[in-house]
C-alpha cells in the first residue's frame, strides 16, 4: 500500500510539473510572438506620463536578441525624453497627463524630465497634473503643468531640503568593533561617521553649501512656472504653507482642488469629448514602442556613440547598474574602431568606487581621445571615481544639480580586537617575515601596516590630482584647492573649472558633433551586455514572479532596504576607494 501511494504521489507531482512547464512555455511563447503587436496612436489622444518604471538613463542592450525582447518594457530616461519630443510634433497627441505619479528620479534626472515637458509646452499643447498628494520631488516636475489639481484631502510636501548623516563612534565603542580609517581629504566624509559622534565643521559647511544651491535651482524653475518669486516660495517652505489644499491654492502652488473624476472631466472638456465617453489615451511606454523606429530616424551615415556609465565602479565585467572595466573597455574600443562613429559621449551617473577600476577606465578614455572626441555628460552624480573617469574628456557638460567632484580617497579596515579582548579571545600569528601578516581583524593595525596603507592612499590621491590637473588644464594647487574630497553641484563645479558647460545629454551630443565636424548623424548606445537574464528575471518581466530584490524590499521597507544595500556595498569594497561620501534625496 505504501509503495502504491508513492507511485500515486510521484505521478501527481510529475503531472503538476508538466502542466507548469506547459503553462510557462505558452506564456513565454505568447509574450514573444503574440504580444509583440505595435500599439497605435489614435487621433485626439493624450499621452499618460507614468514615471514609476523609469530610474535609469539607459536600460541596456543585450547580445541575445531573443532575451532582449523582455527588456523592452523597461524605459530609460533617454527614450522617455525622445518620446516627449516626438509627441510635441505628433498631431494625434493633444496633451500630456500626469496622474498620481510616483518615482525615484534623482535631482538631475528630474530636471531633464521637466525641461522636456517645458519644451513640449512650446507647441501650445496642454499639460495637466493630478495627485492625491505631492511629494517635493513630484511637485518639482508637476509644477510645469498648465493646470495642477490636488485632492480635497491631499497635501503638498514643500519644506526645503535636508540630509542626515549617521555617526557610530559611540556604538563601535560599546560593541567592541572599531573601523580603522585612512583617508585623504578633509571633506572626505564617507568615513567620518566611523571616527566621531558628531559632524565636522568642514562636512557641515559643504553640505549646507550644496543643499542651498540645489534648492535654489529647484525653486527658480518652480517660480518661473507658477509666476511666483523665489522669496515667496521660500516663505511657503519655511511656514509649511502648502500642507493643506486650501493653503496650496491660496499660495498659488495649485490651480484647482478637485477629485480625480473632476480632473478627467476637465480633460474631456479640453478634448471636446462627450461626458459619457472616455477620452483616448496612450501610455508613454506604449507610445515609445509605437514610435521606436522614428525616435532615431535619420538617413545619416555618421554616428555619435553614447556610452552609459551607471552605478558604482567595481572590478569585473559590469552591468546596467555597475560600472566596470570590462564593459567600459569593450564599449570604448568598439566605438573608437568603428569608422562610422565620429565622436563619443560618455554619460556618467556614478558615485565612484574602486580607484583601480577608475584608473583603468580613465586609461581607455585617454586612448580613445587620440582617435576621436570624447565628451562627458553628467547625470545625477559624477563624484569621486565618477569624476575620475570624466576628468580627461575633451569637454565636460553637467546638469545644474549634478553632484560632482569629491576628489579624494579613503580606506576602511574593521578590527574586532576590543570585542575579542572583552570575550577572552586572542589570535596569535606565526610568520616568516616581519610584515607577512598584512591585516588581521583580531588585531589593530600595526604602525608599519598603517604606514604602508597611508602611503597607498596618498599615492592614489596624487595620481587623482594629476589626472584632473592635466585633464582640466589646471595646476595641481588649483585642483587641490577644490578637491580634498569636497562635493559640488554642477553649477558650483563650473565656477571652479571642474566642468565646461551646464546642460543636458543632448547638449553634450551637440558639442561632440561640433568637435567631430559632423552636421548630420544618428546615435547608438553602449554597452551591449553579453550576460543573460536570470530565470527569475524572465518571470518578472512577464508578470509572473517578483524578483528576489523586490521581495526583500517589500518585506524590509524602503528605508531598511537602503541600509541593507549600503552594507552590501561595504562588503564588496576592495582596495582604495574613491566614493561619494553621502546620498542626497529630494
């Protein structure tokens, strides 16, 4: 009887597995062959701008075309901006709708989207916005709208900018774990939290200077759109005078207090659609898909290559969100050896990372410059190693709020010696030579080890200074004066010679074309990644499964998840680091 039950159970499991595989097969087959119909744009339509799935400038291209189809739904910022520009000239599109938008765009990316919407408005087409409540970053983009609606029980979070830095010296003392830090740069505050329990005067100075400039850039744009003064907006932020719909309306931050159905009724009226009918709409993702062949439509034979360097700089082959020498070297080599590519734009959005990897990428750019112009376009951040790989370009273009600079280096080594001593643990070493033991987590750094590591840190800083000095045609003294690990906005960096122009990616492309003496061109994007999607990513793309990261984020919550990511990064650090000291969110 027991044997019979085993056979029955095995048969049931086999049938179940077979049915699952058949279901997956039909689903994947349908996603590839049945779901590839191109969306159409009907007359008298509005474009729905959903930014929730947009976080990167570039979502990547893959060598495997079969798998690449699953990446089409992930829209990069570059495609989004091109789509808005195309919609400006599209007679079928009458306006843009911003409805309860939530997103995680950085300050520079938000500026890019806002500028694209400003340009769209010059066509005399409408932009309308509705939200149950506006976060500060949401409101910055939505403030460009002709008419802004707010839910009757909603609010606007408009209060200025703030950043928080965690200090853990007292915590280390209590648990008996000490972070041994060696750094160069009085502003290199990436490791300051390990050394003290309060913020240094230098760090407070740079953060205050930075936040003030970012805020001023934001409110100047809002003031222009809402026909208010910067002084009025600062008063609203100080007194929290947008916390209720009535206050927001009184202070001219919104135009109407209404429910969502009233918002849609207003759009119907603008489109001259009957109240009982639905107005025609198309998502920005579908619109991009419908016009993909037209977004880069040109008969030109020449190309400008755009190479995206997104994420922390680490050794290896790299990915869409990790900058490594493998993908960067291959991309730069392919672009410079391609006779049809006349110039290269390196789009940098990186807080830095490995100093060695940064140097390897810098060298590849140096070789590329000998054959064709290289222009850098800076996104949200191009700091530390991110600035290292940018500093030798022919021209550097930054957004006003790009976090840039942070020219400094550090090294961190943990020691459990106090904790081990407290618990009666003692590690003994046997060596053949005096300095054979490079580092032990159970022993504090020896004087000789600290001397050697300090020498390495100073050498990297000297090389960093040299790279910037030659790339920017500044003296070492001039660079050192704006270095020391200090961070700047793009506007501040231009004033100090670290940046040539303030502008966006298209401005950088225009400069590259001018340097290459090319009038007619198309663009092509790099890197092209050889790595394949994981099976869980396949399922996620067709809506059947959350990825491991999504599940972790859902369980931990956004704040705890970000802390986990920071701890994960610390574990991956190898060698001397050139990393942005803080993260800033609006």
